C-alpha cells in the first residue's frame, strides 16, 4: 500500500477506534489529592525503551514540584516481552532490596528512608496478552493476583493501558476495553496511554510514535505515555511542563495537550 494511502486508512481507522474505545467506563477516575510520589513500574520493553518511562515521569513530577523534588522516586522492573505472570511481584516489595537507594542529579548514591517502598505499582501486561485468545484469561487472573499483592504491601495497584501497533490500530479499542474491565474488577486506576496514542495519530498522523518495528515507542511515544501517566497519577495537567525529553517545544506541547485531553475524556472530567 502506498504511504499516503496507508496514512489515510490509518487515520480513518483511528477515528473509528476513538469512537468505540470507551465501551466500559472506568469506575476509578482519580487517586485524590494524596497522589503517589513513589512508584514502581512493572512491565516489559514498552516501559524500558528510551531510557525507561519511569525516568521521564519522575522528571515531570520533579519539574512540577521543584520544592519537594526529593520526595519523588521511581523504579522500574522490566523483563523483555513479559506478561503479568512473568513477574514475582511479591518479591519486589521485600525489605532492604529494590528501592533501597537511588541516584541523584549528580549521580551520587542516595539511601532512601526505610519503611514503605512504594506508594503505587504501575503494571503493564505484554502488548497482546490482554486480548490474545490463549493469554487473555491469564491477564484476568494475574491482574487480580498482582493487585492483591500490591495492596498487601500498602501500595496502590494501577494498570497501564498499552497502545496499538502502528499497523494494527484496531487493537486500541480491544486493549482499552480489556484494561478498563480489569481496572473495574480490581478497583484500580487505569492509565489510558493507548487512547492517547490513537488521539495523537488522529490529530497529527505524520508524527512518529512508534519505533521501526511498529510496536515499541519512539522517544515521542514514550514522552506521550509519560505525560499520560503524570496526568493520571496527579490529576494535574502536563501542559506547560518544562520537561520535554529533548523534543522540540511544539511537539512536546502537542503531546502534553493530547495526554491531558485523553485523561479528561477517559475519566469523564
């Protein structure tokens, strides 16, 4: 298919996907004023591409609240290609292990305060698992198991809705439904990153959000997802953030607005 025809077809499909994406409405639409400041990201390469999504979210959090930047911390535990069932989530909360220390802006080791490791766990299944005929039951099973484990350790479980492949935009609605249902079943917030990808493609189809494999994120894709995470966690708009991940100002501003609009629409604000 010629490039121009592909772009037109993809854009039209995104429009259709956008209208069908919110079949089920999310029950949890906010974490309230006491939003998490320390998070563990549990997932796969969708998280760790481009110097890891957690580092971009952390940079946005600190840029938004510089007076308390030392209060924010994020850690990422990822396995390439992994689904929920690949991770031993209980072990990630063992004392004096993950999150024991961090690195500051000058690359010094900083030992974190003992006690509760994380306020929230942001979890993502493999890119097809929630909708794959042979794996979707595992997604449902482990969404509950992992959410229960996270709560047992005093943290809040949060599900990260991943995005469609560049050449399979129909995945957007399917993933949105699967993650929203799982969030509702487990009283968990869902971060609608996949819907933000579809919205950005619809509004600016020439902007590349995927890597060459059509699956993983480009830097712009990681930044867009990070803006969605920031907005979902804090309830605050990322629009105007001074942190742009090296992107030019117009591109960053566009992605910030898309993220905020998506979060507002998904949560019905």
